[in-house]
């Protein structure tokens, strides 16, 4: 059985970074419901760009890095918006 997903481009702000990428939610599902259902867990963000807000990270140009997938702690999300 395959569960249909929709790809939602988002910008997520945490206390020390901004993550831009794609979250895979249920078709016709609300993003807020998806986040709430993952309480005390991590959500995967694919095709992600992470920008660090504080301090210069060694070896990173412009304090950012691209990754195929990053996992964001739902408890650390301060803001999330659609792109």
C-alpha cells in the first residue's frame, strides 16, 4: 500500500538556524497538522539548505550548507512558512 504525499516547500526557523527545503505531507493535509503529529520527534526536510544564524562555522562559506536530507527537531521550531 502506497501513501500519497505532496511536496511542500518551506522555510523553518529554529533558535540558531534557518532551514529551507521540502517537507512531504499527506495529500490535502495541513502543514500545521503534520508538525503537530510529530510532537517530540524530528521531521525530515529534503533538498535542504541550512543557514546558521550565529557565529562563523568553520569550513562553511556564507554560513550555509546544502544536504539531501536534514532532520529538524519539532520542539525547536520557532516559525515555519510556505515558500
